[in-house]
């Protein structure tokens, strides 16, 4: 499951790019309070704060919120299965991101750290991850993986391109129709760490 993502784009640029799109409601921060974490973030992990955007009264409203609520036994709920569920009464949000990370077992048995892989959406500077809110925290929706992700994990987060996301906030289509495995070649992957060795700087997280 995705337990780390990146938003290596400043929120001011995300807002400007949204304003350039057609038929997009105006954006504002909740209570006109600009969060203190709107700058680029290479890594957002479980129980960190992340920016989310929700629809409200013909507006898009952004705020900072904790990733993952506490489940019945205290474990964090950071991913939430989308299949077979109805979200008409859910507090639906979108999480802006530029990439996400997956971890796999190393081939060398003595390697202490898992292999680390960074996924981005090909041809896009950023994208949205569909999420829901509970107890004032957000979780990411997941679905069956597409061919780009299957070698790395048996699930993937629900990704929406920058221009194809209002259907989730308005629930214009049900989740089963809206969230489909991404075609081969949609995601680009870069292995950052292999068999305990960092292949690029800062890959030891």
C-alpha cells in the first residue's frame, strides 16, 4: 500500500494551474487561513500533514490535514479500498501530488532496507489522489493495480489527472466507473534504492 507520497510543487502553482482550466470553481483556503505547509514536499508519510481540496458551495476549499485516522485497534488507516463501496455520504477530497513511493523486498538477503521506487504520472507535472475524510484526517482510496504497478504491489492508489477530477468531488460517476486500472505506460517509475544502496541522492528514507 502507498504509505508515502510527494508533492514537489508549490501550492500556489497548483492553484494557478487550476485557475487556467475551464469551468473550474474558484479556490480558497478554509477560513481564509493559508496553511504553513504549502511549499514543495519531497516526502509526506503517514500521520504527517498534507494539503487536501474539497468542494463546498460552488467553491474549491483547501486546507492542511493529517494523513490517516486511527482505526479501532489504534493502527492508522491510511489507505481505503474503493471497490464495492458507495461514497455519496462520504466527505470526499482530492490530494495534490507529484509522485508516490512503493517498497519491495531486496534481492540480497543481507540488505536491511527495502528497495524504494518512485512513481510519477507520465506527461503531467502533478496529479490528484482521491481520498475521504474521517475524524478530521484523510485516507487515500485504492483499487486494483494497472500493469505499471503490478510488479511492485497488488494494490494502487486511485489517481486522477489534473483535468479529470471534478467527477470525484461531485460524484458524477460511481467509484467503480471512475476508478479504473491505469493503462500500461501511464506511470513512470524510477528505482531510488536497490539492495540497500541509494541510486540517487536522498533515497535512504
